[in-house]
């Protein structure tokens, strides 16, 4: 059963953490892009927390890619953490390394984003 | 013993005839004195009733309150030896009867609330009373209270007599028979309610789960149950006096109120995007409605009304003021008032009735049937239109599926190359966003492309058709260049989403050149082929893809598939995953599809097996 996506946003200076919870699907536009667009204009570093996301379908991945493209255009650095091994492989196959990096946990992600 | 009985039977014609019993016959319809108020002393003869109001039975239009009615009749000396009884027809309230100060009995539920079951009652007169006094002082202590109006559908006969017990029994039995016939129309409304409910449940069950039909059908069942309780009361042989029947009235009102809640649920179902949570308010009132017979008085009726009228009416006004679905809002408002009217007419007032011969038709019952019929007709009309539209869309989707199937199956033809294709495509819906394409080059090489449009259904299928058209026009023979060109096409037409694709060129001599645009890597000889990751098609323009080369021996094969295989999900839910996919990658295309389906198909599944001839 597909669950509703919830997003908790933690903002601290130029760093924002988008903590997703639930499946990310075509119904998650507000939870992914909506929350991204509502971030403080001063945000330069973004962490995407997928540790409570059991499943992303292709439409959900499309939303993440749109976020990455928009952040790239706005010269914001995005790193992801908490993805399951399956979706680490999917993100890798999608060739997203140019736009983001994938990390096991938040500590590693914070270190990567600097 | 048997012999004695036989003697008695044989000799009985020879026994002397018994003299006929003498009975007192007196009409009690006139000569009554009535006073408003309550004084137990009025049960005894000897009071001054000269100032009391002179009335004739039946008395009507009395304000709510307690009343006493008295009159006296003379008993001829030695003239009565048959068992006698009082026969009393319609009265404006529940009452108890006193004869010469002796309490004779009372109607059901006297002083127990507002439940009134007007009927003809007979009260046997103790023989001692008739012998002990030449006069009979009759007193009624009467409570005129708000009535449970449904009980008044059949007007009780205006018959008031002192007569023989046998004649009284005959009169009451005749009255009950008349009541049964008179309530046949109510039985007809019960049957109509059940027919309507059956039609609506059929629509709900067989026409795509119309919840509005389920709610309305439930309302009809509730109304039918209420009618059944009513009829059970009115068709019963006789009511024992002083019996607490409030629980029956409570059940009748409760079931009718459940119908009101169902009508509200129907209203909410007709107004899309309104939470069913609104129903909690009238549900909370349910115990209060069932308690009405136990706590007489108008305020509790009004509370009951407010629960349905307030919720449905408030919702309707809100929808109208919000400027959304004005028509539905007005519809809900009308329903709210209709529901309120029906409740009011049932609980508060005696509904107007029309008599045709022995049959009595109560207007509010038939108004409920008429309004219900119109609502049902509207639901049936809408569901029929919706069903027709679904059938039409289903037919068009079937056509689209057939066209897509033709497009894809055309690629499976093996001729002209040493590379043969075995492909399977199973969309999750009628049509899907997976696709594959193949072309044999003039040099005998075979170009194979597998792809997956993000999303499912018709929108994805339309993009697949567009990509197919672009591929048919494509002249590029290099997998990487072909993907770059296709990316430009997709970027031009795609608004959101992406397309993953993997393209392979299987050349004569066994060399395999592969480029990947974000797609699941191919498998060869039971291993995942290491390919350079590339962005999916449609994300950004100007992407260049790189190729890897892989030799394949004669007779060996490689497998291209979409994420419908590794992302098949079972009930736990657990993904099929890449490891299991790799493990079955050397099986045939059909076997791989079957394995994914057995695990739990959640997306389109496509498997293309490309085998080099031996």
C-alpha cells in the first residue's frame, strides 16, 4: 500500500534538511518540490533524508531529479542519505552523481556538504 | 374417565337448557364531565362535578396536560348476570380507569412518556361491583402528551360502551382486523423501500462501487426496518394493559434515525471531497434519539433535528459560499430540509392521512417513498451514465492496448540477423510506459532498445508511441548517439518525468556495444554488465552517452529488462531486488516475467532476451 509522503524541514542558516517520510510517488509533488521551493532563499546546502522512505517509484524519482536540476541551476549543493541499498543502486544507474552524492547517514552527509 | 365423558356427550341434548345471561348495554359516548388538573380524589364518586365542562367522546384538540372525566350510569336491579366489560375507543391520551373508586386498569405506557398506542381497549368489570351498587361511577384519569405520531395512522373507532365481555372481545378483535387492513399501504411502502434498496445495492455491487448508492440503499433498509416495527405493533393481536412498550418505540425511532444518518452519508458521498467524519455528529445523537420515548418533550426532538439539519445544511451553505459545487450544495440543502421534515412529521406531529376505502395512506410516508424514489432514480441515472462512460473508456483503453501490443510484437520478428529476440511485455494497467524496439541494420547488426517512461497508463503510453515514431525515423546506428538524439526528442515533448533507456548494438561476429540512459543494467551470462551511468532521457538537453563493448559467444544471450522485475513487491512488502533478478537472468523471458509476477507485479514488466545464433 502506498503511504502519504510527509516532509519535515529543518533549516539552519544556509543549510536545510528535507526529511521525507513515506513512499515517494507521483502524489508527492508538494512534499518534494513544494517543500524545496519554500526553502529560505539563503539556502545553499540541502540534505535529502530518505531514511524513512521505503519506496520511490519512477514518478517519485522524477520529482527528486527535478529537485536536483532546480538546485543545480540555483547553485545549491544537494546530498542524499538514508537510501536503501536498492535505491542507492537505482540512483547510481540514473547517473545522478553529477548532481548529488549518496551517503549512508546524516553524519556522513553533513561532512560531505561541508 | 373416558366412559364418563361419553355419557356426558350422549346425554347432553337431554339436559335442561341454561337460561340466557342478562347483560348491561349502555352507550358511554355522552354525558361526561371533564376538568383539567390532577386530583386522585376524583376517582371516588360524590364530588361536585357540576362546575366541570360537559363533553362528548371523542374529545379532541386538548392542550397537553392531565384531565379527569367522569360520568355515572344506573344499573337496573338484578338485571345483570353476564360478565361485563368497558369498551373504550379513541381517546386523546393515555388513561387509567376507575369504577366506583376501584382502579380497573390503564392503557399501555400510561404516564410512561409520549408513547401512545391509540387502540380500542376493553376492561373487564369485576362482578362484585355490579352487584354492590345500583350506580356505576366511571372516572378516567387522562394524560394528554406529545404523541408518537406514527401510532395514529389508523383512527380508532369512536365506540364507547358497557357491554358483555364476549361482545367487548368481538369489538376489539374487529378493531384490530380493521387496523391491519388499514396499514396495508404502510406495508407497501416497506416493500418499495426494500425494492429500492435492492436496486441500489445492485448498483453499488456491480457498477463500480458507487458509495452514494450504498448509503441510499442503507437508508431504505433503515426506513423499511422502522416500518416493520410499526407494523409489528399494529398487527399484534392485543396490547396488554400497563405494559412498557417504550423500547419498541425506541427501536422504531432509532431505525428511522439511522436512515436519516444514511441519507446524510449519501449527501456527503454526492458532494465529493467532503470528509465522512462529519457523520460523527449525528451518530453521537443516536442514543438521544433512541431515548426520546423515555424522556418526553420537544427539546430533545429539536436536538435530533439539528444533528442532521445542522450538519447537512451547514455543509451545503459552506459549499455554496465557497463557490464550489453550488448545485450539489443546493441539493444537500434540499435533502437536509426533506430529512428534517420527515423526522419532524414522524416524531412530532400526526402526519396528514388520506383514507381510500379501508386503506389509510399517510402523506409523509408516501412523500418519503416519492423523495426516495427520485433520489434513487437520480443515482441510477448517474451510475448508468458513469458505467457507460467507463465501458467506453475501457473499450478505448483496450484498443490502445491492442495497438501498443502490435507495435511491440512487430519488433520480435527474428529475420535478417544472427541475433534473435525473445521479448515479453506485461503492462500493469491496460497500457503501459515500458517499450522495446529493434531494427536490423544493412550489415546484419541488430539495434535493440528497451525503455521505461516514468509513470503508467495512457499518458505514458502516448509518450511511448511518440518515441516509437522517433526511433523509426532515426538513422543513427551507434547506441550512444542514438540515445543522445532520442534525448533531444524527449526533452522537446516531455513536461516532467523522464525516460530510462538502454540501447545495444549486437554486431555480426558477436560484439555487443551498449549505452545506458539511467536504465537497469543488462545481464549477460548470469552477471550484471558494467555500463557507464547516464542521465535518463528528458532531464536535460545535450547529454552525451558512452558505450561499453562486450563479446558474446555463439549460442549465448544477454537480457534487457525494466525495473518492473527488480521492483516487483510482495505482500510483506519486500522488493524482488537486483540480486534475485541477476539470479534468474539466464532464464527465458517468459520465466523471468513469471517469477516477477509471482513475487508481485507493481509496475510494467518488460524482458527482452537477445540470443546469438550458434
